[in-house]
């Protein structure tokens, strides 16, 4: 069985393993779901039936108690209307009681169909309800035709016993329903435990399937791969040994066959490497001799030894390179003298140009410094004008805020004045009400006087009400006088605020004119500053360009001198090589240019050249100007 499994592809093995896992876990999930669903449905249905039964019995018990309250009210009625009302309510209670009994009968029938009998004492409840209704009807008849004492005696004996018997029958059925629900719960719990045990068995079965899959994959895949990996490592270390699992038809067998082919190819490469090593020894020996001759400067040495066919092109390329190098060294030696002559002429011309450029740079720097001072003064003036305009803007904004506040104050005082008028109307209404109250108090006093001794207390109250009404009229008059004074003060305040608003308007107009003049001055200063800045920028640009030109001229002169030195060095090195026609001729040394002392600008340019990685071999130039010119150059 295991050998047959080894011939299966790895994909089929994985499909078999994961298929078994899927079937096992799907079975576990399905069984668990069905069991849980069944238990939940059974519990919900059982609880629903129990709730219906207990609810119906609670309604029955409530109506029995309501019945007793109604017959008690019938016995203790006060009039005929109470009797009629109580009998109507008893009819409604009778209907409600029988409706609750019908609901319980429906719930009991449903429980009977589901195998949960809860109707063993239902006949007893029906009998107790019928006895209760007959007793209540007899009590109503006694209460309607006989003295109340007999009805109360019947209520305390027969009616009370019938009511208690009905309530006990209901309690018995409630206890029976509770017991039935507990039995159903125990049955559901037992069913859940059985399903839990079954799930555990299924889980153990799944674990067994996993163990079997692990064992099969370990024997058919993991162990062969480990052996193949060990063999591959030993082959990589240089050992020659047979590769296992080459007889298998799956992916492991394919890998083993590929490793075996690598082993055979490695053996063949080892044999060919010995032959190639001998050929390389011959080639490297010849190349070493040729390169040794080249390192000693002999450009006439070429390879004469026969190379293997694979390296024949290398021999040809080496000999061609030696011939080309020999011709190039001869040409370099011939060109070095011409380059030396040209570089001396360039150095002399560059020194003359440097002197003229340095003179122009000094004049431009003085002009640039003067314009910079003018530009600084104009900028300071423009800045002061701008600050003054900003202060004027702040003052205008403050005045506008003051006018806005004054307008709001006028509006607020107007609203206060309108409110005062409304208050005056209210005070007038209160005054009228006080007057009418006083008139009514006087009328009440007259009526109390007519009543004589019986109306004396009412007359005293009428006098007090009249006194309060007069006091209210006096207070209303005082409030009206105070309100008049307040309205006068408000009018005065409105006039003062309006005068303040007029003064603020004049201040705003004056500050606006000042703001306009300051804005014009600031704009003119800004325009002049911009113009001077542009001129200063142009001159600064010219100054920088002139300084750059001077530096470039100095660098050109230095480069020319350096070129002369390099040409001489190149000629000396070319003379070391043997080209077959004698050593290369050295260039004739020419007359060196006159060395002059350079001004500060030239020194700066030279320093800049050193910072950029180039060091001039030429000495600085000497200035031909007067003493004061030299001082200017140092400043520059």
C-alpha cells in the first residue's frame, strides 16, 4: 500500500489528505450544528408552551380574585346605580375568565400533542370555576333580595370557600406546568449531553484521521526528502554516491533523478577541468612573460608560443595591443613638444588679461558699495513709512470700532426707551386694576354692612383689600414718575452718544487724509528703493562676473603652466619605453613667463581653485599699479 502511495503525485496525496480532513471536520460541524439546532428548537417550543399555560393560568387566577372583589362591592353597594354597574362588571369578568380558560385549554391541547400532558387537574379547575360562578350568582341574588347582613355572612362562608377552592385548583395546575417544564428541561439537558459525547467521539475520530495523514505523509514525503537532502549535501561536498528514490514516479522521484543527472554531469566536468587546467597553465606562463617585458618598458616583445585553439584569439589580441601601444607612445612623444610650446603662449596671454580684469573689478566694487549704502537708506525710509501707514490703519480701525459701538449704544437706548413706553402702559393698566379693585372692595363693604353681624368679618377683609388697592395706586404713580425721569436721562444719553459719533467721524476723515499722504510717501520710497536695488543688483552682478573672469583667467594661466609641467613629465615617462627606434625625444624647455604678485582677488580665485580640487603650479602675478592702487586691490 505504501509503495503504491509513493507513485502518486504530491498533489494527489495532498488532495487525499485534505479531503479526509474536510470530510472529518465537515461531519463534526454538521452533527454539532444539527444537535444544537434540535436542542434549541425543542427548548424554545417547550418554553413557549409553558409560557402560554402559565400566562393563561395567571389570568384565570387574576379574574377569580377580581370576581371576589366585585361580589364584595355588590354586597356593599350604596345605591341602585352601583348595583347595576357592579353586575355589568361581573358579566365582563365572567367573559374574561372563560377566555383565559380557553387559552389554557389551547396550550394544554398543544402540550398533549407534543407528549407533555398538563391536563390531569383541568377538570377539577373547571368544576371549581363552575362552583364559584354558581356561588357568586347565589350571593348576588341574596344581596339583591335579602338584608345585607345575610349577604355578608354568605360572602364570608360559602363564597369565600368557593373562591379559595378555585385559587387552589389554579395553583395546582401552575405547579403541574412547572413540573412538566422541569422534566422537559431535564430531557433537553440529557439530549445535549448525548450530543456532546457524540461530538467528543467525532473529535477523537478526527484526531485519528490527522495522525494517519501525518504518518502517511511522513513516510511517503518527509523521510524521502530528508534522505535526498542529505545525499545532495554530500554530493556538494565532493563525494560520489548513488542517489536514493530514483525508482519513484512522483515529484520526489523526479527530484532524485534530476540530482542524479547533476552527479553525472559533475563527474564529467571534473575530467574536463583537468584538461583545461593544463591548457591554462601554458597560456598563463606565456602571458606572464609578455607582461613582464611590458612592465620593463620593452614594447618590441610579442608572444611567439603556440596557444591552444580556445586561446588563439587571446594571443592575437595581446600582440595587436603591444603594436598599438608602441605606435601610440611614439605619437605621444612627437606631440608633447608641440603642446609645450602652445601652453607657454597661453600662459603669457592669460597673465596680461588678468591685469586688465582686476582693474575693472576694483572700480565696480567701489560703485557697488556706494549704491548699497543708498539702497539701505531708502529701505529704512520705506520701512518707516510702512510702519506709519500701519499705525494709521490701526487708528482708523479703532475709530470705526468706536463709531460702531456708539451706533449700538444709540440703538440699545432706543430699545430701552421703547421698553419704558411699554412699561408705562403696563403701569397704567395696574393703576386701573387697583382702582377697580378698590371700587369692588367698597361694594363688598356695603354688602357686608347689609348682612349685619354675619358680614362683619367680610367687611374687615373688604377694608384691607381697599387699603391694598390704594397702596397699589400710589406705587404705580411712583413707578410712572421714576420711568419719566429715566426716559429723560435716556434722551440726554442718546444726544451725547450722537455727538461722540460725529466727533469720531471727523477724526476718521482726518486720519484718512493722513493715511493717504503716508501711503503716497511710502509708495514713492518703495519705488525709489526698488530702482536702486535693481541698479545695485546689476552692478553686483557685473562685479561678480568681473571677479569670476579674473579668477578664470588666473585658473587658465595656472592650467597652462600645469600643462607645461605635465607635458614634460609625459615626455620623460614616454622615454622609458623601447619602441624600436630609440627613446622618445624630450621637449625643449621654453622661456618661463614672468612671475608677478597677484592681488587679493586673484589669491581668492586660486583658493577657490584649490577648494575645487585643482592646485595651480604657477606663482601669483605682481601688480603694476601705484601704491594707493595696491591698497585698493587688497580691500578688493
